[in-house]
DNA sequence: ACGTCTCTGG
DNA sequence: CCAGAGACGT
C-alpha cells in the first residue's frame, strides 16, 4: 500500500507542468523515504531528477517499494481537474495497475477521485556522481526565467560565465548580440530570495542551448531561487528546491565547441 | 411594429454566444408577452428553449406577432460590435425583412445601428410536456461548468446520479476514470448562489454525452445557478434562469444503454 | 511548442 | 486598474 497526502496540491500541479514538456513519461519510484523520478528528456539531451521526501507530505506511507510508470500528459490532464488549493491524496496498491488521486476542496463539499492507468516504461536509472562544482550560482528564479526568455529572442545558445563579481549571460544571433550581467548581491536589506551569490572555485564559462534552459524555467514558480552548478565540460545542474520536501534538478551538457576564455565572445557556429 | 430596449446589452451578447455553437439558425418569435426561441441543435440531438419576457426589457412593444428567422452566426457577428455595457434596441416591422439593432454606449456619445437580414427557416415547434421530475438538482453554474470541462478531458460521456446526499458525476476513458461528488450543501453561512440542493422523488442515474453538457455550460455566465431536472429515460433539462426576464433551457436525451442501478460503475463501452 | 487572449488575484 | 497565470487556437 502506498498513500501520500499533500495539502498543497498546487505544488504537484506545478511540478508536472514544469516537467511534462521535457519528459513524456517516467517511472515514479515510491519508497519509504519518499517519491523520486529520474528521466531523460525526449531528445535524450537532458536529465530530470525529482525528489520528494515522505516527511514533506501530511501523510506518507509506503509499505513496499513501487514503480509507478506514468505518462505525464495524462497525469497533467488529471491534475488540471484539481484546484490549486485542493488537498491531493495519491494511492496505489503494492502491485498497482493504476494510481488513484483524490482531490478535496477544503472549502466546498466537493470530492473528486481519479484513477490513472499505469504503464510499463523502460527506465534507465543513471547514477549521477556527486561532484564538487567550480562555480555555484544562486539567483532569484524569476530572474533566471526572465533572462532565458529574453535571450532566446536573440540567439539559440547562451554562454554563462561565472566570476567572483557575478554571472554573465551572453548570446548572439542574426539580430545582434546580448549580454546580461547579474552582480553578486547579498546586501543585508535584500530579502534572501532576492539575493544573487556566486560561490567560486575557479571561473567557468559554458555554453548551453537556450531551448532547454527555457524549459527548466517553467519550474520557477516552485522556488524563489534557482541554483546553477557548473564545472568545465560537465553538465550544468539547474536546481529548484521544493521547500521542506526535496528538489527538482535538471542536468544539461554544455556545447562542446565552447570558447574557453572569459571574454566577450560567444561561440558562433 | 416590434421594438425592445435592453439596458443590459451584455446579456444578449452572452445569450447568443451560449447558443450559437449548438444552433446555427432559429426563429425568434416575438409576441406581446416577449421573445422566445426554440430550436434543435444541428445534429438534432438536443433542444434549446429561450424565453425572455417583455416586462424584463426597459421598453417592450409588439403590435403583431412576428417571426424573426435569424442565422445566429451573423447575429453573433453584429453583437460583437456592441459593448458589454451598451444599451441594445431591437426593432422590426410587422412584416419584416430585417431586424434592426441599435447599440448605445451610455457613457460616451456613441451610437451604432446595424440591420440583419432575416431568413425563412423551417421551424418545428415542439410541445414540451410539463413533467414531474424524479430529481431536481440546483448547483452553482460555475461548478457545473467546471465539472463538465474537467470530465471531458477523461471521457466522452458522464453518468449523473442524484441521491439525497448529493450528485455524483462519473466518467471513464482510455486514461482512467473519474468521479466528482458534490454534496447537498445548504449551510446557512453559504451564499444562496453557492448552495447545492437535490430535490428528490426517487434516485436517478442517467448518462449523457459530455460534449453537449459542455456546450450548455457556456450559459453559465448568465446565471449563478443551474438546475438539472432528471427522470429515468427522459431528457435532462439544464436550465439557467435569466433574472427578472426568463430562462434558457437545454434538453438532452440520455444515452439509452444506461446502467440502471446507482452503483459506482460507469458504463464502459 | 509558441503566442494570443481571457480570467483571476493583488 | 494593472499584472500574472491559465486556457485556447494556430
């Protein structure tokens, strides 16, 4: 028996909306510890890793580990039927064919229950090595989203360079070029979620496809801050912390023909 | 001479928007008593009946009964030219070729008049027998709209079952199944328009095509509540009261292969 | 998948 | 009254 009750149903809605454009289906693994999902995106370019700890739920029970193979488009459909303030309860048998979701509107006398057929999905669970990153940037997630959106109207890739002064996002395209710089800013009068920090081993500059960074930005409503962890030649980790519950991480490999210096140039194709 | 002046022009706009997807054209019958329209939908599956009493208008005059055969798509086009707060005046001769509409914006000094060509439309005015219904449900129209919309992302038909405890809407489809229950709720602290009531002779459960119920839901902005009247093997009546003026009723026959009991099962195909 | 438009909340 | 989010259409 697996059962998880989440008062903040809107959280689950947002999670699925943030992930479903990238990943069509995936195995949600429920264990005593919580729920996790790891999946490559459709084009096998980036990796999505979600972790929700059981103790973040109002109730969490998982007698035996279960694998819930879910088509995210369908899950999204069902979750559209839940209100943002609904209490959502997930249930599954030990050998489940379906997952059952109950939506309660705490204010009105409305109850809805939905069952979703599960699928057998080939999973390729990758071990992700723990790494020390050369640079770890924390910034407001809304700012991250804004920058990715703005830059993608100019170019298709972005060079992100981290120095101790801050971060620079650079792109170029037919229209012209763009550079957006965010300085480290930890002024005491700034709310923590508005701060930008760069934790630096050594300066790094990597180039990524904006298309994916933009997809990741859909998770911005889940967390006020986003964390970008970068090391030369390794995938960037774009991480959103889900408060008191876990995290949603996106991994994306850099463009290989990366320019190595920290100059103004963006690698032109 | 027929002339009717309506301060709340938005009402007419909403009415036509609510009906035009179902009915392509219809005869509006103007009499001393008011205006009425009765028409089958294009696929001859459901019936639309509109009644607007003359005393609901600011001015109403109808010297002789006139039949105004109107293509609703065209009427809709013209009404798009009226503001929601415009005063709309309808005029027609005793033997009219056209109906004339005047739109006045009470705030600005703007006047517009449009005339719409009338059509000869075969009408099949049905007498609808007055029936005692087994169950009469009243609920917030927004809730009705929400339920129909939500369920239609899962299945194509819905089983509506009324018991003294409340109403249950059930569907199933490829993705899974869904049940939404609304309890009778007449708590005194609930605004009348938020209440749900079930007036029950005997329990009824009928199955309908969601497609039509969804069309009916377009009328939800006309009235805060909707009334569903059901009797076994008879069409459901989905009624929106237009305050101080009349009503808009939709009739839809149930699916014949209806399951007779009140159980949890939804008829699977 | 993107952009537009509508509706809801602040 | 303005801004942000969600739904719908291309």
